[in-house]
């Protein structure tokens, strides 16, 4: 059950943060403006990304990207349950990835409803120093990244433990 709680928490905070940021930037007429949170290192910059990772524009293929995202979510969901039932170490990484994928997929689906005024996945976390900045991202993106790092950690730790056991 705890593995399902992670995606629920990620989705909740991702969607709430996107709604609050979008409302604040629009209501304060701050579109294309930046708000410093921790000096220049962390700031909020409202952006609706019609594409995929790193601002790659795929707006002409939005329906296909959305369908592919939904299929990936279904695959991750089944992998998560398989991982839980076999007690593999992949459940935590998959939980974070699932939450992030669903969070961004919600934004992609909302684009199909013009009355909701969504133009893409909402990104707003802007990190860097001066002109050296990372791509603007959101909580869902951060969750996917955490999941990928946990996968790598599990891969190398388990690989190392397996080689130690073989040498004993």
C-alpha cells in the first residue's frame, strides 16, 4: 500500500503547485516574469510546455505523445505491481516515476479541453546561477528524476552485492 501512497502524494503536490503557480502568475499579470525564491538560485518562472522534456516541441504530435504517455503509465503500473509481488527493489523507483508520469499526463489531457485554458505541461521551477540555468521543470519531473536515480542506485548496489556474495 505504501508504494501506492507515493504516486498519490506526488500527483497531489504536483497538481496543487501547478494550479497555484498558474493562478498566481495569471492573476498578478506576471506572465513571462520571474519570482526569486532563494535569490537567483531558485526562482519560479511560469511556463506551459506544449512539448516534451527539455522544451522539445512536439505540439504537432500532442495526441500521439499523450497516448504514448498513457501506455507508459499502464506499463509502469503493471511493473510496479509485479515488483511488489516479487519483492524486488524496483517498487520505490517505479512509484516515483508513476506519480510523475501521471502528474504530467494530467496536464497533457487537459490541453484537449480548451475551456480549461491549458496549453501544455505547466513548468515553473527554475534553478541555476546567473545565466547558467537548468531547464524549467515541475514536481512531476523531479519525481521522475528521483525514481531514475533510485533505479540507478538499486542497479549498482544490487550488482555490487551480488558480486560480493559470489566471492564469498
